[in-house]
C-alpha cells in the first residue's frame, strides 16, 4: 500500500514494529478549539473513507482539554468506533482521562483503549497482537 498524508499531516499507514497505525496529531492546539474541531472532522472523513479497522494513536500534548474539547473528541471517537481496532491516547492529565472514560462509558461504546505517558509505549501497545 502506498503511503499518503492524512489531514493532520501524518503518514498513512504509519508502519511501526511490524504493524500499522494511524496517528491523530491533536496536540499543540493549546486553546484553539475551532481549529482542533475542524481537524477532527477532516480526520473522521479520512478514516471512514478507508473502510477498514485501524489502530489509532492520539496525541494531545499541549492542547487544553476543556469539557467541550473532551465531549467533541468522545463524539468523534464514537462516530469512528466501527473503524477503530485499538485506541491509545497520550498527553492527558489524570482528570482528562477520567472525563474521557466517563463520557465513553455513558455512550456504551466499548473500545480497546489505553492511556499512556510515553508515545513509544502507546504505539507498541497498538501493534501488539493481544489486547491487554
């Protein structure tokens, strides 16, 4: 498969340790929620167009995770759920993790999801065969 760039600038597919992942670069938006929401929508269209299940890595470093941003992210993930095989998230505070998990629980969307501090650990988990 030829690699292409996603709306956020990530190479798709991104090959890592013998597996494929898709990186959602939602970091470095600081408090610019409008630009972040626009990118989320473009990435949704990009992923849904692939018509396959994908392991997804999300970077939130240096983005302010307000309640509104968390709600929009959870809504986006729910729309993408049929296309997600595994989901890892980096760059969240403990409070943001709790809010994301609580909102996902309220949607009844069951996704293999883990939060990480180290991006390399997050990507390694995504390409591991077992869901832990």
